[in-house]
């Protein structure tokens, strides 16, 4: 694995998920949810947001998880 230095936040998140043993497909999905969340909030940095913003995104019409709404909890944990 290449050094994390210089990598963007979401690339580092993906690397960490893979290093933690997540399957590639799950890591890609989690990073995609993170990306959508950040874009939904006008590209604000995640450190500036909290659970209120996570729940606001997950309750919005923009959140359309593959597999249906029962994956909302999984998306909340990913974000």
C-alpha cells in the first residue's frame, strides 16, 4: 500500500477500510456514501459536521441506497 501522505481524504478513507479488512465492494460503497454526504452539504469538511448533518442527508431525497432504505443504518455508520 502506498503512503497516505498527499492523498485526498476519501482516498485515505478507502485505504483504511481495505486495511481494516472490508471487502473492496463495501469499501467503495462506503466511500461513495461519504462523497455524496460531503457534496450534499456543499463540500463542507466532515470535521465541521456532526450527527445532525448525517441524519439530514440520510433523510433527504438525495440518499438512495442500493438495496433499499434498510441500508440506512449501514450508511450512517459508514459516514
